[in-house]
C-alpha cells in the first residue's frame, strides 16, 4: 500500500522534556511534487525534518518513507533519500569535486563511476567550471548548489531540504528554485522542504502549515488562500477595541483583532473599504485592502500573525 508513496505520516507525536514539538501530525506526500512545511520557528518544522530524514526516531505514530518504517528501517530509507541541512555540511578546504567524491563513497560509489557521476551532477547544476575551486572561495549561493549536488549524487527519489533559501540573495534564491523545479519536472524527484518564508511556500505544489506542533492547514497555496473567504481589510490603529465597536455599531461588521490590527474578511471588501474608512474616522492610522495571503490563512486558523522569531523546533 505504501511502497511507492514517498512519505506517509499518521498520528505523529513527539515530546521533548519541557514541551510537545509535534502533536498528532498526519500527511501524505506523492511522487514528483514539491511539498512545503511552512511555519514560524517553534512550530515543529525542524523536529519533523529530523524525523523524516531519520536523524530522530518517532515516538508515537507511524512514519513511512517509500514503505519503510522510520522507527526501525532507517538504513533502508537513507539509501533512497537525499538530505540538505540548513547548516553547511561541506568541507571548506576541499574542492567541489573532492566534496562530491567523499560523499559518494559513503554510498558505495567508487572509481571512474563516482568521478563521472560527480562531474555530471556538477554540470547539471551549473558547477562544471568550479570543480577545482575550494568551497571556501565560493559564494553562499554556489555553496548551496554544491550541497544540493551532493545530496542528489546517489540518485535519490526523495530530496528533503531544510530552509533552502536561508542566507541566499534574491538571485541565488531564484536560481535554486529553478533547479528544484527542474528536478521535479525532468527527473520526477519528490521534494519536501521546510521554510518560514511565505513567498517560498507560494512556489510549492502543496504546503502543510505548522503551528505549535499541529498541522493547522494543508493544501495547494491558491486553494488555501481562497478558503479565507474573500479579500481582507486591515485597519492599523492604536485603539483596536474602539475600532471594532465602531465597525459593529455603524456597519454591523464583525472584525478580528490580530496583534493590534483590526481585520475584516469579506467577499464584499472592495465595496466596504470606503465605509470602513469613514466608520473608523480618526481612530484609524491607516486602512488597506488586499487579496488573501498565506499569512491570512495562518491568521484565520490561529488568530495570530505569522511571526518568524523564537526557538526553532
């Protein structure tokens, strides 16, 4: 049943001494898709990443990767996946080629086959002219590409990527995403990534949104945004309680207060925005309207804004 499914998670719970990091997580990731785990630090992304990559054993529930149980079949899983960590795992004093060869040897690749595979992978990721360069001489974007080449060298069917865009400038970020999409489209590789960047999550085929260890929403980014129920009017004010009362008394609108802002979601938002402005009067510092974003999805499910800060988990 699970043999060809890259990832199947059911009822996954994981506790640390002082807190619950994952609380009843269930998800399924299909073949040749980019699946993003989106959440603020402390939401549970890092713990789930470590379990999926077999660096942490699940405590309660089931985690299967290509049909193998993560709790008992770690080596079988590791033979079929590639993992890119957020922190660098390259030897800065070695060249690009030397880093790739050393990694390939861990997977039983040897001799001419290993060298050819390393050169082919480097060429595919635009590193062909950098094979003799030491890692410490490369930009952050190029180092990230070497990390990706290393993870892909054994030919995995699943790539698990922790915070792909961390430390990259916009140009390097765009090029990395072109690489990931080519892997999905041309080679059928399934990609699971963690991110706290809302714009990065927009690029995924599907996302799961994590908050305080729970999966609060899952689906295609467009579908999740449409589920909010209309456009969003945001009133910035230092008197949110008074604004909410004014909107209720004058317009009959029920508003949400989120971190000091007053928000109204409505499929009539464009018609209402002028009335909202008038009803608020001097109470409002500003009134704006916009299409729903993934942050609005987060707000709808948690009542809080998407804030990145805090300890990761």
